[in-house]
C-alpha cells in the first residue's frame, strides 16, 4: 500500500505549509519566548521532507555556511550530522 505522501498534490500542500511556517516564524518570534524557533524548524523539516528543490538549496547553503549548517543539522536531528560528528571525533585516518 503506497504512502499518502507519495501523491504530488499532498507533497505540494505539505511543502507549501512548510514554506508558510518558515515565513511566519519571524512574526511568531516577536511574541515573548522561543516561539519562532520551533515554528521555523517545523517548516524547514516539512519543506525538506517533501521538496527536492528545497533539499538542493539547503545543501548549497550548508556548504556555503558550514557553521549554520551544523546548527540546522542539530536542530533537525539529521543522521548525516551524527555520522559527521562521529567521524570528526575519530580524527584523520592514519597513512
């Protein structure tokens, strides 16, 4: 049985919802407390999960600004970030 998210219409709606949350996050951030951060993270996660273009743009930004990419990976709890941190702790490979 195929997953519901495989439908192009559903993916488009979820991507649009994610982008709307990203745009709304500064507005929610004005409210006292850390409201904008979880809203931004949820929007980014939705957009990255459902849009190939968003993934490409994210990877490009991650390569351009690696420190911010690390923070985004930590916030999104990405497996690739965990692998990179584990590899960095091991140190360089011996020659």
